[in-house]
């Protein structure tokens, strides 16, 4: 794969008149104890967003908690263990928490964010949710400050809403 990329880059450099150079991208990393957000516009991109979040959390070591509403988990499907390994996450490191309602969802999310031994807490925000507003995300950010876990909220929304995530901390997809 690397040789293929080098070949493409050489061809591009010759076509553009520049010198070939294979630039190394800086690895993405989660800020310890900081709230992160991945915003998607279409619910069908949730699997990609979860994969991205797991790939970010994988190198950190420790358990990863995935919080989701139970009825959405039934309709969206489950994670595939072999796929987790491809993202650098051993299936035994993943703890799935399925909440029965939005109140329990936020409670589980906030409690997991306070835990010190976790690598990350990934929350699949309920579709059409009003639950994770500015106040709730600020509470979540404060809960995460003292812990090593990095909460990641995956939201489906077409228009960005204010959250407790810093301006440059969120990732829009």
C-alpha cells in the first residue's frame, strides 16, 4: 500500500511540477478528560462515526464504554467483533450499556465519564434528541475533567447546536 501511495505521489508531483514528498500526517488523539463530539448529518453514517471513535480510543488502552438507547440498538444492529479488532480494540475491552430511556442514557453517560480507569466513553446520542443541550454537555464536560476517560458524543443533526465542547475540540463529519 505504501509503495502504491508513493507511486501516486511521485506522479502527482511530476504533473504539478513539484518534488515528490510523502508527508506523514500527525496521528489523531483524544484529549484526556475532555469532551469530544462527532457530528453527522445522516443517521446512515453512524457506523462510520462509531468506527472512527473506536479507532481514536483504541490506542489509549483500558476499557471503552459504548452508551446507546436499547431500542435504537435493536434497530441499528450490533458491533462486529472482528471489525473491532481491525480498529485496534479487543472485543473484551468494550462494555456496551443499553439504556431504556433518555434519562437513564444520560445518567449512564455521566457516570461512565467520571470513571478513572476507562480509555473512552462513546455515546450514540438519541436521534432527534434534545437531551444533550448546552447545560447537559457542560455537565458532562465537567464530569470528565477529573477522569482519564475521554467522552465522545456521536450526534445526528443537520444544523449544529451549541454544546459544552470547545470550538476546536469537536469533529464534524
